[in-house]
C-alpha cells in the first residue's frame, strides 16, 4: 500500500524511557505523546487534512482507515497482491497495538509481524501522582501494570532545608507528603565538632539551628583514664579540650593498705600510678613495748606487720647491778622484764680472801654485799704443825691474813713439817709463801711480789716464772673479771665499745659500753657475736648461718629458725629474674608466658625468665609488659579502656593510647555507629538528603529519619528506598525491596 509523505509509530502510554510514563517517538516529523498522534505542519502534505489520525475518515465498512489498520487488517489495501506486513509499504508500521500498559506495540519487521512481547521489567507503567505515591513498573512477566501503591512508611518525601526543619517521610497510607514541620525541641541539629564544642539542639519553634557555641566552663571533656591522669575540663571559650596532663607530683594515687604497705604517689609525668610496693625489708612496723618485747619488722612482702612476738625465754633483760642482785630473764610470754630480785641470804657474796677473812652473805633485800669483815682476834688461823713448827698463829681481828708462820727455824729456812729446810728462790715451785725467800708463793711459784689480781700472774711462761707479769689484754683464764677480759696494764676492763669488743669475755657482747650476756636464738641482733648460736641472720639470732635469697630467719612465727621463703617470692631480689621455689632455692627455668617462676617485672620466653618489654613492643599477655597493659597486641602506656581508643593506631603511635578517627570502628565498639574522633561513639545521625550512612553509621547500618538513629541494614526483600539500607547494598523494584 502507499502511505503519504509521512509515517509514525504509536507507543503505548508508560512505555517510554524518560521515567515518567510519557515517552515520545518521532518519525518523518510525527510525534506521539501519551498514545496520541501529533503531526507538525512540516509533516502534512499540502492540501491534506491536518486532523489527528483519531479523527480519520471511517471506511465503508465502518472501520477506521490508517496505516496501522491497513497493515494489520488482513486485506490487500492497495491491490499490489501483498497484505499487511508483507506489503513493502508496511515496513516499520505498527502491526499489533499494545493491549495494556505493560504490553508493547509490535511493528512490521522483515515482512512479518513479530511475536507479541511484554514491556521490559522496570519499565514505568504508572507515574507517581504525588510525593508519596510510588511509581509502578512492569515486572517483565505480566502485561498488566501492578496495582497502584503508596511509598513505604519512612520513605523521605520532603528534604529538610535547615538544621531544625524536619524532614518529612511518607506514612505508608497517603499519597500526600505530610505538612512541612519543625523538628521537636531537643533534636540535635549540630553535632559537637570537638570535645569542648556544645551539641546544639532545636527549640521546637525555629527552623534554624542555634548559633554554634562552646561547652560551658567546667564541662568534663576528657575523663581521667588512670590513677595519675588529671581530668580535663572546658574553659567556656575554646572548642578544644586542654592537652592531656598528669596529676601533680606527690599526689597520692594508692593509699597504704597496711603498716607494711608503701603509699604510692604520682610522679607528675606518667599517667600511671607507680607499681604497688611494700615497705623495705627490715623496716620497723611495731616498736618493742618492753625490754622483753621484740620489735617487729616488715618482711617486704605482706602489707601487714607480723604478729606481735616476745623475746625468747631466757633472754637477759636486766643485768645484775651488784653481787647480790640477780640477773632477770624474759619469760617468753610477756613484754615486761620480771620484777627485780636479789640473791637469798644464804648466798655467799664475798668468799673469805684469806685465813682470817670471814665470808659475807647477801642480805636478800639489797643488791650489794655487806661490809668486809675479819675473823675475831684470837681465832686460830694456823695450828702448830708439830715437829719444828711448835707455834700456832691466831687472827688479829684487823687483817684477813694469818700472821706469818713462826717456827723454830732460822729466817733463811722454813719448816717442812718435820725439818727446817732452806727457803726457795724466785721461780721455784712452791706450796706456801713461807717456802719462798721472797715471802710470796703465787700461781705455784715463788714470786717477786704478792702479784694480786686476775690480770697478773707469776706463771705466764717458763721464762717469766717468778716474775709478776700482766696477762695479755683480752684474756681472763681465771675468770676473775666477770663479763670482761683483762685490759692492758694488768687490770680488768670496765667498759667496752663496738658490739664484738675484745673487752668482753666469750659468751658476752658489748651493748652500749657494757658487756652483757649473748642473746638466745630468736632475739634481735646486729652481729653474730651477740648470739649464743654464733649466727645473726636477717636481724635475729639464728640457729644457722641461713645464707641465700630463699631462706630467712625472720619469717613471722619462725623467728630465730632458718625457714624457706614462700614459693613465688624473692624480697631480696637474689634470684635475678626468677623467684624462690618451695625448697629454699631459686628457680632456674620456667614454662608458660606468665610463669610463677618469674619475678614481677619479668615473663617466661622459651623457658627463660626475661625482663618485661617496653611500651610499643608486640605482646600477647599483660605479664609481658613493664606497664602491665597489653592492648591491641602491643605493650601500652595504660589500659586504654573505653570505646574508640587503641594502642595500635599506627606504627608511630604503638604503645600510646590514641583516639580512633571519626567514621571508623574496626572493633565494632559502637554497634551501628562509628567513632566520633574524640574518644566516643556517635549516638545520633543527621538524616539529611544524601546522608544515608557514613561517617555516623557503621558500614552495615543506615540512618533513618525517625529519631536520627542508625539501624542495622535490612535483609533481602525488606522495604527500602536507598541501597545503603540493604545488606546487599542494592535497593530495587518492585516495591523498593532490598535486592539479594
């Protein structure tokens, strides 16, 4: 058939590609819009009727005439022997009109009418009639347009134009967007940009967000994270928090928990309180309440003072003031020395010094011996021996000595009992002074003088026999000096200096300037010479030398007895990086990172205790770190507690607690939110246009206008209006559901 000078193609409504259900196709100047043919003047031959095809004349059979009818009516309209699409004049002309909104019109192609096809999935078939009306699209399987639907509840329909202008959302029932409103009072309209920037909120009346202002002076902007970390507060003028600072040096950060616990104070530089320490080993924690009470000392481990203990029974607590005074000894059950007592009256306090000296007894009520008395005059002190000795000697009553033995022998001789014999020369053995020409028989030898006293002798050596000679200083073989030894000059020492003074006899030591008896095991001491055992260890008279870092003589309840230290301790630091075992020796190997064989400040590495690592060193356990903190795989300066903090932010900052940048949260501290860059999690999100997710919401969350909240992403098929709402990241049709 023959067409005019123009031709056109009809396209059903809603099947175009401008997204609004109004597609247009032009051919030879003909344009069809919304299913109607519109012809421009240039496309109408001169003299032709310009009426639209809908107004075309009706043929004799009552049907319309036109190319689309001629090419699909099964009639050879131009008489050339060809019908419909087989006619060359029908090429490109509609041969099957669209039956419904999602059916496409087919045009003659290659001499035939193609098979009936549907509009592609996603083709708009019904445009949105209002802001909350959802435009419907073909599904590619049905010729019908889906039922008219409204947008899901919560879908944005009017964007906020100012900080406190509320963003309106569809209610899920109406085609119309709700009336433009103002955000409720208290709604956050400007997040804090820094620690001392105040968060602004809407007043419920104005659409504008209040002017940006700093936080009030005194607002805490950085809480103290450690015992020696100072809390920083805003100054009311700056948006920035003051620099992190430590508490002043000397600030108490850990009070003493007991008399043997040391209180710790900040050093003014570190945020950490120094490690918990104890009072020094041996420091006094309880003074002696009496001469028989022991001073208790800290053991360097426990926080409490050891149990109160007394000096052992038998410890001398009061020396004898005189010959009739008794030495008092501690009972072992009381801190006080027993009441001062005196020797009974039966005690001889001064033996007879010679034949005419009377022995004196103590009075029982005084510390001193009474006056020296002699035997009464006339008391026979030497009877006549007989033979050549015919005269008996009697005491004079004024001298302790018996008068010289008188015999019938000449002055150069003495009576040996039966015969007068010659007197003996100096240095000759004798039994009595009458035997000696000198008249003195001392220490068994005829002596040149009376040689009286414990520190002189006439028998010091073979060469000195017969000559009165001073005994060497520091000796007293006759025990005539009491607690003292002889001094130079042949006299007894009467004072001393230095604990182990040679002026004191064995079994005595110098206390102040006086020689006193050695102390019993368990008594306090400063030198072994003060102890009966001969051992002074850890400040106590001990039953052995008790040497080594893992044994001690001052453990509570075991004073004076060498005892193994508790396993796992080493108060004297004698084991290096190790501690004591239960056998009184140092460990020499270890197992497990945090081994109890290693001292505090050390950990076990490959069976050996080594020093704890410095901050910034890779770690797997806090016991590996000198700071006591292993955070994010590195030894850290602090516990770095709280959300949005890390000790491994970068290679340069390893070991220092740093704030995570805004918009990040690799450890999911913030759940559906992210870190704000100030050490906290965001708690709300401004749901402005295009602000669906970052930096406020986590990657697996989205921001909803209903309360400015970040919600977890939705699963496939859930209603959506933006891909960031979906776990798949894609929001598709129909009904705006999340794609798989």
